[in-house]
C-alpha cells in the first residue's frame, strides 16, 4: 500500500466509521457465470461479504454537451441524443432514454452492481473557486463546469435508476489518485471529504441502491492503476 493509501485509509478509519471502504489500484471483475450469495431486491440493498460472488461493472456517466463529447473519437456510439448533435453526435449521459437503455443492457448481461466513476479532478469539482484558482492548475471556469456536470450526471444515476425500479445497485468509485484531494479548502474540509459527503447523502436518500459490505454501505477508492516504473520494460 502506498503512502497516499495509508493516509486515505487512516482518514477513513477515523472520519467515516459508518462506511465500508476498499482501496483499489485495479478492480478485477468476476465472471458473469458466478452468482451472488444474497438475493437482489429493487427496494433493498445487496448484502455481501468476503465469500460473495457478484458481477460489478464500471460505469462512466461522463458524456454530454457540457461534459465529455465524442468529437475526434474513432468509435461512435449507436445511441444518440438530440442535444449532442451540435457537438458531433453521440449520447448525453443525462438523457432519460440513454439511462433506460444502458440499464436494460446491464440487466441483460446479468450485472449486479455498477461502479460509478467520479475519480478525475475531484478537487476541481468539490473545492471552492478561490482554492482552485490558487492550488489547482488547469481548473478553469469552463473545465470546472464540465467536471461538475459529470458529477451531476453520476449523482443522477441514483434517482434515475430508482425511478426505473431496477434491482441493480450502485457503488461510488472515489478519486484518491491526486494529492490535492487531501488539501483543506477554505471551509476546512478536503475535496475527498466532500466527495464522501456527496455520495453519502445519495446513499442515505436511496438506500435500495447500496451494496452493504462488512455491515456498512460500500464505497471504493481509486488510487491508481498498477504501472511498471521502468520505461525500458515497455509497460504499454
């Protein structure tokens, strides 16, 4: 475990006793052939332990005219949203038809839960404009707005999936890769604390979307993918 991982773990142990938190550098997904040990219900959380076998897939609700677009990409999505046509086409993650279709695909594949990814530029999203101007390179007003749209799209997954009556669950994937998520903002809180509070409020409001691990709602922290430090080994 890295020094940063130790810091995050110590913070979570002391400040977030009501949450079950796992540190991941790389998430390994089990085969869809495996079955969970607890039944899924649309109106209740999924309770798992170290012996459970569930299928979890990462989900990035990052796309929209004020967020990530598909301009310049080699692959174009089949799904299209009207508000994306002016920026080269593709889908908007906030489009109800897109949400409904993605959810149907998840259910068809036998997925039990989605790992909703809000790992990039966490400080730019959650910290104050004054803090961002002083401490975060590249956090311009337009970039900040785009990243906050991604936050809103990700958070919208909770009410949208609940309204559709799915049995699928959601696990927040938090950003622990940037050192500045541990710097205190002008309000005395770190961006990491604010992200936990953001998802914590959604998990409290929509408990039926939660995965319960070790008796607590589960969040996962992304602290970076494993990399070979020797460039001579051609890690690509």
